[in-house]
């Protein structure tokens, strides 16, 4: 019976013999940087190297890109536990350190590099399982159809990834086999022996193989033989005669059918016909739609016809294919046709050049000022009479002949801006047809509204006798357009006689505070007049009154008074206590 220690040494010897060598061709040695090369796919649990420890080192530690594959024993035996895969990781960078009994590093760590060597374990694969290409009939041998591409995950630029292409089968073999070839190394597919005819067969199916030194993979290639455009469209007749239309013919109407035929393969780009108007319609009034089944061209009105612009037009069509003609074939007179379009006159209403006319003036312009102008034109050249519609405020009048618009009354921006009216243009004579356009007059503001109270202040009170001075807050406004910085009112007492009992203080541009100066008021009615100035150009001011009765309760009513000194008595409807 073999002793156990000898058996262990024998196993190590066997393992050493089954693994690769280090860069120095040894199986054991001191701790130092080393590189090992191992083929992928080898059986697991193979020993790589055994490191020798120098005292006080008693064990080893392995770190780095181990991927839970590489292990090291306490005695320095480095090995791996499962097969390596170069396509997952081609190089493993490890570090080995020697530790003492307490786990402290006494030597290293040193880099250990594991290079995974490639084996041919990957089958070449096409980028697609099926390819489709086309070749024109009558194409010359050598014409390119396309390129097939495959790849191999094995190491590049080695025998394991060197690929070759070949054609395995051709179906059908009409008129012969071997009609196609593929370049061995590039995968470029070409027409080989002769030109093809679609009437022989419209489609070929190839089986193509890509191979490395051990594996082969197949894919399918469908090659369609497509028609060439070697026939031109031919009109059934070259002259469609005269076509007479009224100028008010509805846009979208189909007015004529034209027909050409093409002898190429039906329902392809070689036989489809597109019709183009190449002469006589620079304004784009006509268009042609093609029926995809019959190739009939339907001539359609795309823009309104105009007798005054073009009463007679000589229209020329060209019939073309969307697919280019083959070299040497050209369109000729058979692909052209014509007709004469005659447009008859219809009495039309006057026409404004725009839907809306706009003007802007100051609201304080003098009566009789010209504020705008409108124009219209009659297609038949008749005279036009202008009138206004919708002038609800009676501010404007229009010159019936020239279309000039004037003010006939004071304008007021606050009453309506922009001011909108309709202008009617009626032809003089003929059928008296008319058209309507809009006239919008924007009024710029002037300072023509004095300040006033923002609301009616009613029912304001404070109790008598006053225990402390009281006050109330009020707000001012006016009807003019505010400036960019907003209203900026100033406030003062309208009479010097009031200054002993009352005072006014400004809070901001719109609000002020009215306060009592003392508490010794009698039980009687007091009238307080406040002057408000707007600071405009020119400045305007208004005087508002604050009437009240000091009894047990004082009621004060604030009311705008349009710059007059008269005061209205008030009845309370709302009650708000003053601060006291």
C-alpha cells in the first residue's frame, strides 16, 4: 500500500504534467511577477503553479480578476476550478501576496497574468438568416448583387476566425446551374455566366455557406430578376383638341382624361406613367393625377382660372416613368401630347388685395381727419363704389370713389379700440356684384379722463366720541390707458379749511389714507373734499367728496365728482369701521 504522503506527491506530479508551463518553464518557485498561458476549454481543477513562501510567510492570498475561477491554497498552489473562455475574458489580471500567521502581508502582492489562448470553439454566423437582392434583366456578367457578411467570435486574424464563402445550391437551375458566384473571402455576390431574363424565371434561391477550419453555417439568399425600363410611354393620340371652360369652373374639377401606354412589366416603376405639364401653364392652374391601375391621366383644376390673365393656353404634356430609362433609350415625340384650353369670361365681384385693412390714429384727431384708405379692383375693369357697414358709433365716412376713410365725430379709445367696420366694394354697372373687407382702426390713448374713485365707498363710519384719531383707505383710478409703470396718482385736501381736522397721506400710486387730526369732533355732518391728480400730459385732476355725519356713528360716502366742487349727500349702504 502506498503511503498517503507519497500519494499526494504523485497526484501533484500528475497535475504538473497535465498543465502548461510558466514563462520560465517551471512548475514552482518564489513569489514574483509571472505570466501563464492557458488554452480555453481545458478541463477544470488543473494546477498552474506553486509559489514558495519564505519565513515568516505561512500562507498566500489571491486577489484581482479571479471570476471565482482561480484559487490558491495555503501552501501556494495556484489552480483554476472550471474551463476558461477567451470570448468572456481574454486576460485575467491577478495579484498574489504572502501572509504571516497573523494575516499581515510580508511579501507582495505581485502581479500574475493569465493569458487565455484561443481554440476554435465558435461557429461563424451570418448577420442575417436570410438575404434578398435583385438583378436587372440583361445585366452583364460580373454585375454586383450585394455582399453577405458573417462574423466569428474566435480570436481575430487567426486560423480560427478566417472565413470563406461558397454557394452550396441554386434553385431553379434555369437556364443552367452556376449562374451566380460569391467571392471566397469578401462575400460579394455577383452575376456569373450570362444575362438573365425575367420570362425564364423571376426569382432564384441560393444556399450560401460560410466556413472556418472546423465549422460551417448556411443561409438563404433570394435574388429577384427585375424588369429594365427599355420601353417609353406612348400617347394614344398626340392632340386632344380644344377644351372650353368658364373661368369660374370649380377648383378640384376633373376636366379631361388623357391616356398613354407602356410595354414594360405591368405595375412596376418601369411601366408606371407620370404626366407632367411642361408648357402653357406657368401659373400651375392644372394638375394631372394618374390612375395606378390603368395609367389614365385625369386633368384637374388646381387653381382658379382667369379669363383676364390667360384666355387661351396651349398645354403640352409629357408622359414619363418614375424608373430611369436604360442607357441608349430616350423619350421621343410619342411621349408628348397637347390640347388648347379656352377660358370664357364670367362677371366677377370686385376683389380686395387683403382681407383686413388696418390703421392707427390718436383718439383726439380733429373731425374730418383722414384715418385710412382701402382699395379694390374689378376683374372686368368696371368702376367701383365704396361704402361702410357696421359703423355703429357713426365715427367714420368713406369717399365712395377713392376709398379714403375720414373721421366725422370725436373718437374715443375708451369706448372702443380697435374700432371695426366693414368696407363694401360694389361694381358700378354690370351685375352690381360686391365684396366685403374689414377695416380696423386702432386708437392711441390721450389723457382725457380725470381721476375718480375706483368704487362707491358707502356706509363708512367711526364712533363718537373718538377715543383716538381714526382713518380710512380709498382707491383712485381713471379710464385712460395705464403707462408701463402703472397709475401714479397724487392726493391732497381740496380746501385749506379742512387741514385743521383732516389730513391725506399717499400709500402708493393708486391708494391713499384719510385720517382725523384729533378726537374733538362735534356731533354733526362733515364734508371732506379730496383732490386727485393723475400726473398725465396734460395733467388732469378730479375732486371727490367724502360726506359724513358724526353722531353715534359717522357715515362717509366717497364719490367721483369730475372736477366739480359740488358735494352730494349720501345714504349708507355698506358699513366699514375706521381704525381708532
